[in-house]
């Protein structure tokens, strides 16, 4: 009756995993993606390019070695955009090959083009060359992702005024830059360009940056960024951006004026749903282009699912992958054990990087949960000295009465890797006693868990002695 049992719109992390999961269950699966966007935003303009750029910056600037060889140490004095993009394009090409291979091995048929609904079970795929083909499917998964949100009052030109996708296409490293928005993407790029020597000014209308993170960790990051000559303008709003003599002049509502070679807007993301003709499928999106789903990732139309960034928070590649797998299982009638865990690790690839899992001090205080803090600083670890990381830290939040591990916050080298140890302990209902008694390889950064656990335990004992 249908061309496919399952048709997936979009080949990003959520779409890939949905398609492969359906194929593994023996279903006929097709996937629709533009020829130039295999792997979606994640591979082509988002996660992979930005994280690869970060690694290139760290390597070429020699930043991780400057603790030993001095602030003037650099692998290359004159770093160009070409130096950075060579590595980025190599990784993107490799990842696209991997995705194509995985889809082919699982007999998922790729249709190149953009899709839009004709009716709830039919999608028209247009190649952009005047050709179109209608595909029918019993079940459909929407995984089209997002694009940078652009204020209508800003004239983006791709060179002096750019969004977070266009910044990867700059033809030179700007001498100065204004970053509008101190969210995850804005701060990641601010730290990368600051490490390259760009004079960066961050403008944010809120009182602080990364307000979902632990305040102490954010302050540590802010200190490191200021050391790279980053200037912060909090509680400020951009009134307009003028182009002047090949550069820009950013005028704030307060009257301040900031000259810069380039302005990058990081104003959130917009779901790429405007070209899907959702109404013909009986669906609608909110003003941000997001689609509402239930706990099984079903939309208001029972046989149509949506996963990934297009459904909103948390909009992470790792979470999208699991959403795609679960949506495909439900669509194929395959049981899925339990709901998607709320215990999701967050990784922010600034320089230095941040990662956390569980609750923050502010959340626990607001909920009147008694807790103790245990801290380990990299400068006190042999591995930290070997790596030349004197600023890193790991913080444990421990229930003051039960010893339950409630939150883990890491700042510094390997933060996004280290956090998973804490995620596992929290997920298994572990307590600080486990970390105190555990033996970690020496010298490692993982040893910081034991040091922090002992710190928390000592604080709890001091309180207990006084209480008795």
C-alpha cells in the first residue's frame, strides 16, 4: 500500500538513528535529505564543524602547552582561516562517508532533495531542478532540525554581520568581533576567536551568561575569558549595527558604541518547518518552528513523529539520537523500556570546556534540599600538573543526610568526558561512599572524583561532630 513502512525527513543525528533503528527492525525505510546536507546541521554547520574548529584552535595556538613554554608559545604565528578549515572539512567529509555507509549497510534508501507534505501519508521530494517525486509511507518521522534565528531588523551579509552558520565561512580571522548573545553557541565561538587573538566583546541582555550552569563554574570561565581579553557587556541590548568603512559599529540601547570588524549574532535557533506544508498533514508549528510531541515523540497526528532540535529543549545531538531510536521503535510497535532519562549530561565546548549533570546549587537551595559540596582542583592532581591545567576543577553536590550524589560540575580539560563517571553514579543511585572507596588510576583526571568525594565527606563529618 505504501512505498515505505517508515519515511524520515532529515539525516541529522535524530533522523539517522530513527532510520537505522527502523531498518534493524526489518522495516522498509527511506530518508529524505538535501544532497549537500547529508548528516544535517550537526555534521555540516553545527556540532562537528564547531568542535573541530575548537580542536584546531587549541592545537595551532599551542594554548594547552603555554603553561610550560610561556604565553608566547604558538605552533604557528600566522594562523589563517585555511589552517582552521582544512581540519574541519576533513572531519566533515569523513563523517558524511560514515553516515552514507551506515545507511547503505542497513538498506535505507536515500532520496536527495527537500520534502514537503502532500497529505498525511505522502511527501513530495523536490530536487531543486524542477523535478519532484511523491513518496508514501505508513509512518513518518520529522527530523529536519533548526537554523540560526535571525532578527528581522539585522541585515546579515555573511562577512561583516554573520550568524553562527556563516561564521564558519569567513575568509579571514577578524581582528575584533562583537558576539551578540551569551548562550552556549555565542560563548563557544567567543572563546575560540579570543584564543586566536581576536578582540572579542560579548553583549548579553541578561545579567549573566550560561545561567543554567553552576555559578562558580561560570565565574571561573569568565575569569579565563577575561584573561584572553574578552569584554562583557551584560544587561545591554543592541539598538542597531551600522556598517562603516568595511567594518561595523554596534550601537547599544545605553548609548555605548562598539567598533569591530565582524558582528556575530547568536539569537537561538529556528525550526526548519516553514517549507514542510505541515497544514496538509494536519500539523502546525509554534512561532519558533517547533513541533509539539508526546512522551513517545508522536505529534498530533498519530502516525507522524518528530525528534531532535525541531521539538525544542534540550536540542542536543546525543539526546536527538536517543529520541530518534525511541520514535522508530514506537512507530514499529517495538517496546521501549522506560522513558528517556531526565539525567542528561550537558557539554559546553568553550575554551576551557564545561560539563555538568544533575542539579545545581541554586536548584537545590530553592528546593530546600540539604547538601554539601566537595571540590577537587586540577592543580592539586598529578595529572593536572602533567597536562599544564592549573585552573580546572570538579565539584560534587552531595545530599547532606543520605550521601546521595545529586550533581557533578566540571570545568577544564576533559570536562565533557569526565562528567560521565558522575552520570553513571547518579543514575545508579550511588552515594559519595562509593567514590570515597573506589580506586582510580593514577595519575588521571578521574582521580578528581575521589579527591572531591573525600572533601565532601570531611565537611559532612565536621557538621556531624558539631551536631552531636
